[in-house]
C-alpha cells in the first residue's frame, strides 16, 4: 500500500494522507480526500447492503420468500 492513500480519523473526524493515526482510529484506505470525508456515509451504505444480504441469507431455506415480510 502507498502512503498516498487517504484515511479517515474517527477521533478527529478529519481525512489524513497516509497512515498517520493508530489503526484503531482510522478507516480506509480511500482513493481520494473526498472519499475519506464521506467515510461515515460509505460505512452506512455498506452496512445497509450487508444487513439486507444477511436478512436474505437467513430466509434462505426457511420456505419464505423475500416478499413475505415476515
């Protein structure tokens, strides 16, 4: 990995170029400064997709379709 990648510091809530903060305080890497600034938005979007995939996975084999709403 390159030092030219962007990270988001979850404590300061600021983007950082390179691995400046301890690993427990950063998310990334991101391709751009703007992507790092959007880190929380990206996390929320990914979590929404993963939650839906988990619901679908849990329904698989239960005999219920995804449209049952149960």
